C-alpha cells in the first residue's frame, strides 16, 4: 500500500504521522511519502504564533470542537515529557478581551482555568468591558514541524520537494491513496468555490517582558481583524489582519502601521520593543474543514483521495484531531479494498 501525502504544513505532516501510528504494524508493506513545494521553515504553519485557540464559536459544528479538544489533550499529554520543549509545546496564560458582554466560547471546557475577567483586570485594558482569562497551550510551528519531520524520517517516511500539479500525476506513479493537505492551494488541484485565502500579516518583536497573550475580539470587523499579542519562547507575535480574498504574500507598510499602532495602544510598552521581522501568510479559509473521502476515476482506473484542508487560522489548534479522522477514513479504504480482494478470490 503506497500513500502519498501532498503538503508539508502541520496538517500534512501530522496526517502522515497518524496513518503511520495506526497502520504500520497492520499493513505490510506500507509506504508513506510526503510531497510539497514548500517545507519548514517556509510553510504557513511556521509563521503562525502557535497559540492553541480556535474561533470563539463553533456555530454548531461540534465535530470541529471535538477535533480541537482531541488536539489539546494530545499536546497536553506531552507536558510530562522532556520532549515537550523539543516539540515547541508549553503552557501559556492570557486574556481574551471583548468590547461587549458575549456568550462563553465553545472552547471554555477544553482550556485550563477558564473564568471571566474581574473589573480590576478589565481596568488594565481601557476600551474593553468584558473578557476571559485562561491557560492554553503554545505549539510553535518553527519547532514542532522540524520535530514532526524528524519523527517521520526516523520511521522511513520519504520527503519529495516538488510541486504536484494533479492527483492523476501521483496516481499514475503508483499511489494507492492520496491525502490532500495543500491548504489554501487545494483549489489548484480541484476547484473549491468555498475556499478562499484569509491573508494575515504579523510582526515579530523582541519583548521578553511580555508574559501573557492578549487576544482582542471586535464583532464588527470580524475574526483576527483586531489586535493580538502572543509571546512565544523567544519572540512576541503581534497581529490583527484578516483580508479575505487577498492572495498577496508580500508584507506592506500600510498593514504594518495598522498592526503596530493598534498593538502599541493595547500594550504601550511595545514601543520599546525591537522589531525583528514582518511576515505575511495565507490562511485557508472555509465555512468548515473539508475532511472526507473521494473516489476519483481517470479512464478505466480509480484511486482514493482523502481531503484534509480548510483549517483557517487554527491549523495548529485542530491538526491532531483531523489527522486521526483522516487515518480513520484511510482505515475505511483498507477495509473496502480487503473486501474487494476477498470477493475477487471467491470469484
């Protein structure tokens, strides 16, 4: 059985990991290959701040909340291991700030120590009248992705640095199952009118005195379009841009000024921080994650594709739950193929 994963962000690498973990002793031979035109440290996952936090509300999509929780619990389990720091995983507490009273978020029972902010805490943040405090996890892509690649390499998974232009290209080369983890570029392989880029631009700064993350929520401008400040293991990520439909990956001075001015208003001490870099990337935005099987046919031949993309700005938050679901779908394909083989032998 030959499996080809397209995409080497956190979704592609973790899906390869879950398929290996669940099936390497059950399917023999099992060959897993990862194809991508971009690897760490140049993926969208690498640029992300790495705070485990989905959108405030799942809007009834309880499946994604389940995948988010599975990811949180999976990452949390590593905190008792010395390897956690090699993976870029650590606890981090902080504030979600709102300008009005709103319902509790869908993730309130997943994170640690969730509670409403007191008036004294709110007084620290002028302009915000409501919010929550909790402890969450950081999973930094610049550390986690190399760890995943090393984990896969040690188990014989091969990496190929090349752009895949069609599913047929891999099927013709002998792939039995193709896993599509190409994020915002999935539309290049198969048109998807629901998929759009959600451009973000961030500034990385040296501000070691910032110890808590601060994420603000503006329900007029929408998700990610208000300031956030997220301290990492070395640098602090400052952001607040979400431009739907904008394909530009170039940082620009207008957005830089907006992000910086709003962040400094929220946390004035940032004016003394040293700016290290600007970065921009494209979130794969969809109304919901596309995680499903599809049988494709080209002439007389058919092959199986598992789509796993459309994770918006929360790929690191949901990756493990989605990887395990993709592995379950892979198991369905194995059962189906086993049934077909048995039927043929009976004939």
